C-alpha cells in the first residue's frame, strides 16, 4: 500500500487512528500498530510478510544468543550469522540475477540464474534490523526480549517501505513508552498532508512533464535545452517524491508517538557535494557512516585508507539503490567527487563565492541524477552528450543538436509553472518564514493563517488529483 | 487557542477522509458501469477470495474501485484538468485560444463590427434560410447500399493520382519547392492566408507517409487529410468571404509515392459551404454531415459501397460536451439555437480499449443510444488504442490515426471494414508505455490494409505530431523498452 493511495487515505488511515486511540496504553497500541503494519505491508503481495518476519526472527534470535553469551567468539558468531543471513536474503532477492548474469557472461558457464521478484522495502527493513543486531553487539542498545516489539520496530508501517532508515537505538524507548499530545497529532497530520501535496501536486506533475520530454535511448531527437530540461525535471521529481515520502513517514510517526530523525535538509541549497550528502537521504548516509565507513577504519588510517573506505562506501551506496551498472557508476561518481573535493579542491572551493559553489554543486548533482535515471549506460552517455549540445551520428561522428526541440517547448508551455514552483519550494522558505515570525508578530499570524488554510486545501487538491491518477508509485519503492 | 484550532482542523480533515471512505463503501455502485466522460467501463468492486487475496488481485482491483467510485468523479477529474490548465496551456486549450485570437485579429483586419464575434457569426441570410438536410427524425436502420453510391461531386487529386493500387516502392526523398497554405477567399477574389505549412515540414511528412504505406500489403493505401476547423467555416459564411481553399494536396501529393493519397478537405466540403451546417457554432469540431462528406469521398475512391447520410440511424444531442467554451460562454454566444443540435450516428459495433498490443477491455459501443452521445463521441479519452469490430465482413482492416476530428468520421467507415483500430498520437492522448509497441507492430498484429490520417488544422502540419511523433511512434518498440504489460 502506498500513502498516496485512496485505500490508505480513505480507509486505512482513519480506521487505524480510530483503533489506535480507542484505548490508552502502549500494549493495545503496539498490537494495533503491528497488525496494521503487516496489513499495510502485505497489501498487494501478502507472501512477502513471511520474508520480513523471517529476517526479524533470525536477528531476534541472534541478538538473544549474543546477550546471553559471555564469550566474545560466540557473540561474533551470532553477529556474523545475523548479518550474513539478512544480507544473504537481500542479496538473493536483489542482486542474484545481476551478479549471476555477470558470472555467466564472464565464464560462459551454463548456469540457471535466479531472478526472484523483489519484496517491497527489503533494502530498508534489512538495514533497520541490522542496526539492531549490530547495536546489541556493540552494547549500544539493550537486547529486545519481546519478539513482538522487535517486529513492531522492523515493520512499523510509516518507515517500512521507503524509509527513513530508523536506527534501533533511536526508537528503542518508544517501543514501550510513548506519548501522543494533541500538538503531536495535529502537527504530525499536517506534515503528512504537506508531504501528500508535495508528492501529488509537485512530484507527480514534474514526473508527467518529464515523461513528455524527449528521452535519450527512445529514438527521440533531443535538443540542448531539452536535455537540460529533462535532467532538471528529474532532479525536482526525485527530491519531491522522496522527501514527500519522508515527510509523510515522519508526520505519521509523530501522530503515532514516534520521533524519526529528519531525512532531508534542503539538499538543493548545498554548497558542496559533501554538504549535499549531509542534506540528502540523511538516514542512509548515517547508516553507511556508522555501520560501514567507521568499522572499515574511517579516516583514521591515513589518506589512502580513507580514499579506499570512501570508494567502498559509495560503491555500496550505489549498489544499495539497485542491481544495475548505472547505480554502481552513480555511487562511484559521488565517491570520486567527494574524494576530489576532500583531497584536491577543498581550499580552492572554499575561496570561491558561495553562489558559484552552489552552482557547481548543483551541476554535479544534476549530472548525478542523469546517471541515476537511465538503467542502460549508453543512454546515460547520450543524455550527457546532449547536455553539451552534441549527439553521435549513425556514422560515429559528433553532430550538433538543435537548441530547443518541440517536446521541450510543449512541456515548458504546458507545465512550466509547476517546475518553477517546485524549484521555489526546494528553497528553505519555511525556516525563513519561521525566523520572520519570531521577529514580527504579524508574520506569525500570517504563518498560522496559511497553515490553517493550506492544510485542508492541500488535502482536497491532492485527493482531486489522485482520483485521476491511477498509478503513482514512489520512486524509492524500487530500492 | 491556535493550537487547539489546528488540532480541530486536522481532526476534521481526518473525519472527512473517513466519511468519504464510508460513503464510497456503503453507497457507491458495486458493479461496473460506463463513464460518459472517459468512455470506459469503471471498475466494479473486485471479487474477494483466497486466491485474489494471495495474488494481490483484490488489492489492485480495490484501489481501482475506490478511484472509479469516488463521488462526482467526472466533475473532479475535470476540475483537476482545469486546475492544471490554469497554470499551463493544454494542447486543446492552446489551440482553441490560438484560433480565437486568430479569428479576432481577422475580424479587426476586415473591420468587422465588435458586436459580431467572428466565431459565432450569423450565417448569411440564404444559408440560414436553407433547411438543414440533417433529418429531424432518425432513420430507423443502417442499410449498406453499394449500388447507390453517388458520383463524386468534387474530383480530388487522389483520384487523379492513381486509384489503381499497387505496392509502394521506397520513394526517393523529394523536397517540396514551396510552402503550402490554407486561405480564405475574399469577395474580391484575393486571398487571406490562415495557415502556412513550410516546404521543409511537408518534405518531412512525405517520406513518413511512404513509410506507413510500405508497412501495408500490396493493395493497401494511405489516405491523408487535414481538415479546417470551424472558425474558418464561420468566417467564410460572413459577407467578407466567398470561399476557402488549400494547396496542401498540390504540394504534398507529388512528394509521396504510389498508394498514398492526399485529400483536400476544402475542395470536398466546398459545394456544401453555404447549403449545409457543416460545423456547429460554438465549437471547433465538425458536424457529422461534414465528416460524412469526407468519408464518402474517400470510400468512393477506394471503391467501397457508400451508405448515404440519411440511411444511418441518428440521435440528436443538445449539449456539446466537446466544446472548448464554458456553458456560460455558450449561453452568451449569439448563435441560433437550432445550430446547437448535433446528429450523432448510432453505430452498433463492438468496441474495445486496446493496451499492450493485445490486451482488450470492453468499452461502451462507439455510439449507443444508451449513453449521452457527444461526450463519448468526441470528448472521450480513448487511450491509447481503440478496436472496433464492425460486424461487416469485407475482409479488410483500417487504422485511423487522428485527433478529435476522426471520431465523427470513423462511424461512416465501419461499413467498409471488418475491423478498425484507431489512435490519437497527441501527447496528452497517446501513452507509448501502455501502448506497448510501435504502430508498425500494431499494423502487423491487426493486419491493417489501409491507414487514414485525419486531423484538423489545430494539429498543425508544422507541429510536433506530424514532424516527430508520426515517425517516432511508427518505429519505436515501446514494448521492448517498457514491457508489454505482462503481469
């Protein structure tokens, strides 16, 4: 089930909240939440509930054994078992076909490569459950003796399918004791509605505009500005799509009494690639930092080791997004950019004006999204070439592209307003309004008034737009 | 206080959602039913069983059902389109506005009075006095009348070109030597050019038409026509003009190979300009009678039997759902009320929406008197392909590629073909992903004999549909890129 489906909005959410607040006490509420989460997850593909429960059970048992044993070797063995089984599960479902294909093409062996269907959200819940096992091993978190509560942590529906990746230690306390004040309820729901509006009114419309542009690899002739337009549209779409989901997840978490960390912090205002990754998908960066980069030695063993660790982390980050060469390339692209920024250009970049640094960062980010968008690498090359106004002719030479193609013109004419609005809303207008409201009383009233008007208006508009859209999955679902 | 108010507000939002959900579950119809606005069957409440739950079919069907059963769905989807239209021009809005602007500038140029909006002008006295040939009482049945085919009243260049069908060899690329135009003829005989199509644009279209021809069997034909919109017709009816004309056929015909016929709608409709209601006032589309004249000309050329206009069964519609004008604008227009009746041929054919090359879903019949007509007839969103099984056994299949103008035309071709597939390449109508294949593959799959291109002057020959999409969609196998909808 997706947050932006009518099933969720009109039935699941109201019924869940009614049942959830029907009785006080966390036992009742945990029960309702686990049942609702399993229904949420199983809606569409119920069979995958078993995979999630199995992964949780393995890590539950490993952590219990770890806790009971005083032997370091046994503890390590339990950790290794939990990690290997969880990652093995992830590998089988997500990467077996990809690596099997590579093996077959390299060796020519007549192997039967498995290509199972990917359980939704497997990358997210695998990483979540691993944070529990590793945290227990590190004694950073107490073992969870109730399987039911561990299942609640793993399956809790707001963050189950597309994050943010919630580390166990961040919510361990809330699994047994949490309080929902009226303020949490109303602000959480408002945030959910804002997220819904971002998804339906901005991300989906940017997506529709993007699909109307000429795409590399489809036989359509692109133009210089058309190539930039489609790259910009995807840049906006993916931000609003994913950050909308995070907003909805964080908002719902708050309604239910959980506090999730922020996953985005206006990434398109970043002034360096390092800064960008501090602001984009923060929960994934934090996971890789805490559970891969630092255990590998981080930056404490000299420049060469740091570089190696960074490349490993970024290759894994790319691979986490999907079993495809473009994701690996995308990860390595960022790894290299971060290395260059850290070891070569840091002083030079700092000397540049802030605006120029921002432009350069956005340039790097947009190129990154082009790599991310196309699953086939020739299309990536074709699009990047188009962004400098060239294409490869059938004879192999380079020819100039026109400045603007008809599809891009049409998209600008029909959708121009929405990308412009999306760009504006990707700026930190809200903190800016809040700081104004602290200084001037009237802006506080204005912001309150806007909130009161915008919430129902956004919900109504989103519903109206949802009715006409039969298919609107979140981009990050496939990861 | 403020926090309390916000809490109440969010609580009310949540309650409204719950109420909506309850209303749909309790009161919405559970069975499948046709949608006038979208011309498709709305989803029924899905079957509920262990197998459906396990496979997820129930869940998919349930979401479709909720969406389709939403109260006032048609109005809300229309509202969402209007909201989008506020911030960006959709194709048809743009075309309509462009035409209105053009008509207004024309009016100024010709010193027309401000009280006479050009698009809604009164026809000249003689035209108004001439009774409409459209029958008030519909004829009872459709009777094919092969022997009664009347002689063509206007010779088309296609006739002169080569009515004998032979296989089309790959034509060498020829370049047009001049631009082509569509113009209105002033009473003093001078031209007032309305549309100019560049030589370059026509030179691009010609080889693509040949490419379509090459996909067809030996005796297959490609028939092409660009139809003027109503604005021009109503301007011709003013005292400032006496005629309209176009030389698109003269420029384009020499560029194409054998088996491709370019028609001139201006020539074909000319004899009836002042005697028949070819277009409805208050809309840019054409009337059924104009579409029939076009169909007749083409049918005769192909040697198929012609069914006379009066032999079809009609129903009359009073509301014009395809209009670019709001009801208020229509009310304010000084047009004859009589001109607001729209004869719609009732054509009892089996009709399907086609997706992914072969996936059929039954749809409302092309025209059935069970439903309000013109909304289905013109305004329906038939995406991305339609299939009509006509019940006539001629052993031939047609593909009609058009914009909204083809909807009025298609019924009159049903007597000539076993089946007709149709599509509209405009971007807000055509979805290549759901199409699941190229037009070439559709031609092969459905063994198409003849291809018709029928679009109006809003879909400009210089524009994206002709210059890019016509070739792109012919050749790009979207099934290979996105899959053919399996699973």
